[in-house]
C-alpha cells in the first residue's frame, strides 16, 4: 500500500511542476503593455497598473489558504487555473 502511495506521489510531483510552469508563464503581458502604450498611456501609468494588479493578486492569494483548508488542495488548484485562464 505504501509503495502505491509513493508511486502516486511521484506522478503528482511532475504534474504539479508542469502546472506551476504553465501558470507562471505570462505571454500576454508584453503585448498588453504595447497595447496600453499605443492607446495613450505613459510608461508610468502602465507600471502603476501592473503594480496594482500585482498587489491585488497577492491580496487574493492570502485567503487561498483558507479555501484550501475548506475545499481541498486539488479543487482549489483546478478553480485557480480556470480563474486565471479566464482572466488571461
């Protein structure tokens, strides 16, 4: 039984690394910055928007531990991925 659990854990480790890589890739940001610059925002304003976005992400991640405790880690990871795909 313990050997089966270890095998399952090893399978989940590479899946988690793959999940983290794809969630941390931000291919849209450079294009979004160029879009904002083209629409008349200054680089300072773009930086300010990015700063606000980062602060909001940090503040939203704090209660994620509470949700994880209540709903389970796998469910929270799935919903987190769906949420970030929609925000894209």
